[in-house]
């Protein structure tokens, strides 16, 4: 038994002694130990960050797949006692899911395309065209990034109200087409920087071939900023998908037959749509009480509804992640 323990320790001691026998070997050994230490710290940090990011999603899934009757069961923590999709059925009815999904997808797609068109034109003008007040206008467009959205939306709301546009289905398209969409200032900046990085010889050659400014922009310059187009298109789509403030203020106001996923999710917290969904799903009778007064139940349905709202965007990102990462890297967005 002693030999079994002593022999490996003796071999380890001999090997360690050999590693420290010369200054060069000692330096190499220390560098390896330092590198190993920092790798361990790095992986601990990454695992911790991953847990912080994934914890809410894991908790949402654990809550969403449990039976509604288990909402107050203290024994059910992570793994549901009875797996069920009843919460998804309730959430889909409360969200008016398929109608809201279609409206949200259509709005987000059209808005993102108009955002690309309007901000690309503005970015090209600021980058290549010389005109009086250009720098001031560019500064004002960047200023909209840091200004609170309530300050920007108030004059817009007044003007739309005077023009009778509140609640119209095209009001969001009008905003985006005129360069007043969500985070348009960021998109203008991205396009300006991309166009400034292109060689002037491209424009000069196009002008020598007889192209005007509009033709140079459409046929020559715009196709050269593909990565920025992808970045702006995806960011505009996601931000419009998740937008509640502008959509509720300009689009939903006065139009009770129009729904989006973000506004429906916000409405669910009031309880009225949740009560109606419970009655349709016969959950009210099964629970035998006004479950909307139970904060745990309301939180469970809201968590499930949040998963349903995120799911289409996550699926879209799964198929387009390569283009998205490429666009982010080439456009120079950091942080």
C-alpha cells in the first residue's frame, strides 16, 4: 500500500524538480501556471455571466410548462410536477396571438425597410454632399439619440392630432419614411460613417459615365454598404417589434381593432383580457376562484406571454445570426 502511494508522489516530485532545474525551465513553468490561473478565472467569469443571462429564461420556461393549478404549490420549484401547455393556450388567447403576430410582423417589416431607405439617404447626404448647415443638421440628428422620447414624441403627437392621423394604420410608416422612426439618429450615423469610408473614385467614375446624384447613390454607393444595411434592417425590425411607447401613442390610439404583441402584453397586466381568456379556456371554473387576483398566477401567464412574444424573433435570429454578426462586425458597433 505504501509503495502504491509513494511511487506516484516520487515521480511527481522528480518531474517537478526537473521542471525547476534551470532558470529557463522555471520561467516557462511560471508562465504556464499564470496562464492556467487566468484561464480558470476567465471560465469562472464566463460561466457566471452565462448563468445571470440564462437564469431568467430558464425560470420562465420552468414556470410556463407547469399546470395552472400548481402555481401556489411550494413543492414545485424548477421541474413542474405535471407538464402542461395550458399556460400557452391561455396566454395566446389573452394576447389575441395570431392576429397580433400578423400585425406586428407586417408593421416591423415595413417600418424596417422604410428606416433603411430614409436613413441611408440622410447618411449619404451628410457624408458626401456639401451644403450649408449640414453639420448642424447632422448634430441635431445625433441629438435625438440622447433626448428623452417623451420630448420628441410630444410635438409629433400634436402635429399628428391636428392632421387627424392618430390611430391610422400608416402613421408608423409615415414616421419611418420621413426619418423620424425609432433610433433613426443611430442609423443615420452608421450610414454616414459607412459612406465616408468608401473611396471617392467610385463616385467620380460614376459621374464621368453620366450618372446624376440619385443614380450614383442607388447604383453605386448603396450596394457597397451591404453590412450596414443588414445591421440597420435587423435592429429596426427588432426595436419596432418590441416597441410599446410609439405604437400605443400613435398607432393604437383611437383604433380599438388594431393589436400588436407589445401592446397586448402590456394590456394583459390590467387583467381584463386575462379574465376573458380564462373564461374561454374554462380555467376560471377549474381553479374555483378569481385567479387574476393571485399575483403568482398573473406573473406565470405574463411570463408565458413574454416567451410567445420573443419566440418569433429568436427563431428569426437563429436563421439570420450569421448575417447579423457580420453586419455588426463590419459596421463597427461596440458595447
